[in-house]
């Protein structure tokens, strides 16, 4: 029953070609010998709503598949009931009709002239209309109840008229099939055609559906259309619109097509939809080969005359990737010639044979417009669910050889695991009474400065006597051999003296436990070129933290810089074993193995896919992960997976950009800072370029080059409607930086020259040129000129470059050197930059400022021998010889001096008459651990 209304019109008052009762007449039900189900019909009831506000009468028509179901005078609140549609939706032919033909509602003004056009949808008296989609009945719905607002056909505006439609179709459905929706969107860069030309198209579904030709009719839409229309009623204008918006999804671009559109290029728009019910397994098999699509240029009105005929091979293999439910793809048009006209097995378009002759040209000729652009079409395929399910995390972890962690769904970009320090509490009561002499010695040594029980004289005496007795017992097992009595006495006396020294040494103060350096201490030393102290910090971290991911990342990066890829991989696997969800470790593993043979690339792909799963709120990090996956698939020849990764990369990149935060988190996690280049100076409008910069921070040189090749190919914006990237010199900058990091300086200079020749002396290229020249020449006039040119170009110089420039020139031009040192210290504060500033102030005669900066230097970096030596020099100038001796002794303990400082120190010592301390005084004395 329909909804209640004020008036009910019976069938005798309604002009209808359909019986009011359900009929099984074979002339009314479109039977098929292949149908194995009982007939399933559709019953309709409608209520007309809206009073006419203009003079004249309107007629209401309900059309379906070219047949008029209802034709009656429009009256407000009129109910039309018990309309049985002539179709069996359990029949394949009936399913095809319901899937593509909507119930078309039409209001037509009365009293007009009869139309010469056979199509009722283009009658000149049509005023309002709408389409009702009955497709849900094929998906298992048994009732559709919808209020359809009629729109003005001329303008598309919603009117005050509406129709309440109820469609009922009880029965069961075939759940083994799925709907495949195909939307013919547009054709672009079409060749010149006569005025009044439109285009018709059809796609061949051979091996998948009968009939295999699915026509999309005429290209009657426009570039500004917002809704998709039903292809079967596309002549109805806005009344043929569906509820679905026009697709603006990224377009899959095959490798043989390059879009180069011009504002004057000719375009044709369909935005027309077709649907078929297909078997998923058959569709999976059919997608492995392209679909044939035919396009023809014909007049909009009048006699059909073929003005151009073309073919396209549509590749929809993206739907075979995991988790994909839709794809918008494009394909180049080629002429319909004698050579290729049989590709579709038969003509897809119903064209007159007299004017639809194939071209007599030989071969496959591409279609070009007057600007030389390839003509191409755009079409979309949609499925309700993917044919290939998404990969699960446990399967991916099985591929890379690790077990699934507990928090597998949460990506991590830090390695701050619990750092287990040395236990500083030792109980004196834990000493074993039966332990050996050496064990007791070690225990007493520890108890001398640590312990719960205070070491009083009684405990010390008891422990000393116990140790002495045990050592003497041990010595009895080593009697002197054949010797004189005096030699025997000397040996025993020496043994007992050694025993007493051991007891005495057991109670000596022990060095304090190792102090964990700051995260960036080693990196700041490397920026200043002091690899000795940097290595000491790394070893200290290793002793305190053990096999912690942070220390293993450092070792991995150093091995990669030295070209020891196998050692780097071993350290990386060890770090992954303790933290399998760390995003940085997964990226490094994938970046190192992406081009591996056999299972190497499979494992790398799994690692990169794990890294992008989980938290999607971090847009920049996720865009780096998807860019990495895109480059991985691109390098391995999977253009379909590469397209999906690029599309997700652009989606993640649409979130707020946090490139600086990404770099800060990486520095905090790994303790690494770049020495010869600056990741922050590159352009941030291209996510693949950002990913290349970050993987260069990870020292994945080959993978960085793969990403840069994607930048050259414009993969970031390929197929996107809105995302565009500018061509910048940053590609040359990153390539040159990669060469510098690998110590290939001549290759870096060649890349720099190429970049300058193409883009000119831009800030980034000038900065890299100065850095590279300084690395090659150490320091000379040309390096000074290069730095001046970089500063004039507005370059942001690296801290290492500023440090070297200041160090090499502070004796000649202390003011300029002081400015550069201050800039280096501001960017990367460290003990070395503070030392340099102190030396410059000392050279300028500002002793008080120099002493303050030197004190800050040794306080920040106690292992800086040059800092202690400079303090000793200042103390000698001040004639404070005792202080000078203390500083000099500390300088000798912590490490070697620089040649220039050592020379200056010798001169000052001779000047003030300070005796040089002999090496034997400090040979066996080391107080480094107390600093």
C-alpha cells in the first residue's frame, strides 16, 4: 500500500499499458532460458505532491526502459497504486535493465505541439523531471521508499513538486554476483570536428557479460557538472542525474601516455554510468587483460554520420591490488583501422555501415589534436568491495621474519627503550665466604665507594685479613722452583708485598659510573670534525645502553657512510629484533633491500608496508612512508601499486605539514645531525622530494636516487586534478649531498655544475658548491670566494662550513670569523664552537670573555683537550701558574692537542718559565672519569 492521501485514482482512470495485477504472461515477463529462479516482479505505487502555481495543466508521466508506465493529469496528493512493471529481475536480461534504467518521472505541460523527436525525454513541453534508481532491489532490498524531488529540466534547480515512490519486489537474490559500476567520464585533446558534433562511446565486456557491448550514449555533460547521470536516460538533462557526485579521484596514468593539456584543447564529457552484475572470479580473471572501448564522433541531431571513429584499450588492473574498490583510469585513443578493428571481436557501437568504415591507414595510428597532444579518454570502475583483501600485519611480519609485537597497530618513531644502568647499590653482606681471592678483591673494590652498610674500620679489617689469608693460601700453590735460599726469600717477600698491595688497592676510591652523554654530543663533535671524541661518546653510549636501538642506529649509519652495507644490515636486524614497530628501522630496512634479488625486495616491500600502517594523523610521516612505497613499486615495475601509493601519499600530504618536527624527532631518536647539507632548506611542496631528503638522512643512497627519479618523472602530481609541484634545483642538491656523504667529491662537483647551469646560482646550489669546495681544497682563497658568493645568494650555510671558515680565518679577520662562529654556535651549540669563540676573543685581547667561553666549552665537552690547554694558556698569561699546571695536567689526560694550540702552549710555557711536566707524572694517572 502507498502512503495515505486525500484522493485515490483507480486503474480505470489512469492511462497505463500495464495490468494492475501481477501477471505471468510470457509476453510481459522477459523470460530467459538461462534463468533458474522463479519470476520476481516489481510493484509500484506513487503519490504526487505539489500544487501547480502557473496557469495551465501538467501531465505526469512515469517512464521505464522506453515504456510509459503511467500518464495522467498532475494533481496534488494523488495516489497511483498497483503498477506492475513488465520485468523479471531474476532474469539476467531484466537485471541488466533495472541496473541501468531508472524510473524516469516527468511533468509535461499540456496543449503543446506534437514533437517530431521519438525520444520522450527531449520533448519540448517537458518542464520537470527526476530519476528513481531501482538498483537496490538487485542487491537484496525488497522495498524502496523514497521521495523524489523534481528538478527544472532547463536549469537543474529543485522545484516545489515531488513524487513519493514505493517499489516492492519480494524474493531472493543471487549472492554470487557483485555489481561493477562503469562511469564514462570524458575524452580530452580531441581532433578538430564539425560544429554540432558529439561523441558516443561503448565498452566491450566480452568474457564477462552478455551483451558484451555496454554503450554510454552521447557526451551531453560538461566540465562543470556535479552529478553523474544514468547513461540510458542521459538525454533527460538534469532529470537524469543520480545521487552520486562526479568523480574527482586521481587518474591512473599508463606509462605510454603523458598529459599535456592546453586551455584551448577540445574535451567531451559524459559523466554517464553503467552497471552490470558479474561473477567475482570471472571479473578477477578478466581484469588481467584490457577492455576495448570505442568512441565515435556523430552529429547531435539529424541523420547519423560518423565523423571519426577511435579505439582505446582500457587497463583496470589496479582493481587487482589489495584493498582496491575503485579506479579512474585513462587510455590513449587510436584510429579505428583495418589492423585493429578486430580487437573488440565485433563493433561495439551501432553505426550505419555506409559511414562507419574503418580507416585505410596501416598500423596503429595515435590520435592527435592540432597542438600535437595525444587524445585520450577517462573512465572509472567501481566495486562494492575489493577483489583482493588487504594484507594483515601478522602476514607481513612473517615475511620479514619477526614475530608480531603486542602494539603492532601503533607505529613508533622513537627508540627510547628503557635504559638499564649500572646498579650502584652493593650490600657488604653479599660477600661469599668461600669465594676465590680474585672475586673477593673485586667485591672489596666495589664496596670501597658503594654500599648499603657503611665501611667502618671493623669491616675493613675483617675483609683485609680474610683477603690476605686467601691470597697467601693461593700463593702456596705456586712455590719457587730450583733456586738459592736468597732467591726463595726474595720471591716469597715479593709475593707477600703484592698481596698487601692488593689489599690496599681494594679500599682505594673507585671511578664513578659512566655518565651518559647527551643525544647529540657525538653529532656535534662530528660537525666540528672531531671524530675522536665522537667515537668516545658512541662507545660510552654502547657501554651504558648496550644493544639499544639508538646505539645500533648510530653504528648502522657509520657503516653505511663507510660502504659496509653488510655490517649495517646486521646492526639493523639486531635493532629490529628489539623494536620491530620502529618506523625509522623499517624504513631503513626497506630502503637498503628495495632492489635486492630473490626474496630481498619482497622483504623490503613488507617492511615498508608495515611502516605505513597504524596512526594516520601524522600526515607528513605517512606521506614519507607512502612515497617510499611508491618508489619501491616504481623501481620494481609495479605501476598499479605505485599509483595506489602515490594517491595515498597525496591524501596524507594534505594534512598540515610538519617537516621540521619530523627532523627534530629523528634527531632526538638517533642523535644524528647533518654535517654537509641542510634538510630544512629543500622545497616542501613535493612529498617525494621530502621523502628523498629523509632517506638521505637514513643513508639509503640507492633508494634516495630511486625517489629522485620519481621526482624527475613528476610522479607526485601525475594523475591528480589539483596537486601540482614546481620544478626546483633541490633534486641536484640532494644528489650532490649524497655524493658528498659517500666521499665522491668530484662526482658531487659535476652534479653541482649541472644544477647551476640549469637553474643558476640558487641559494641551495651555492651552499652545496661552497661545502664541496671546502671538502676538496680544505681551505684556500677559492673557498673564501665560494662562501661569499653563497652568502650573497642568500644561502643558509651549514654549521660545519661556518665552523671551518671561522677556524681558518680568525687570525686574519677575527671580526668576520667571530660572526661566523656565532652563527655556527647558534645553529648547533657545542663545546667546539664555544672553544672557537673563546679563541677568537683571546686573539682579540678580550681575556675575560675568552675565559668565559672556554669555561663553557670544557663544561659542555670535558674531553676537549684544546679547551683545557687554552685555559692553561690564559692562566699563564695571568701568571697563575698553579692553575695553569692543573689545566695542563687535565689537558694531557683527556687527549691530544691540536698542533697550533700545542705550539702556542709551548711558547707561552717557555715565556713564563713554567717547567714542563714529565710524562711519567701523568702516565699512570687518569682522572677523566671524574670530570
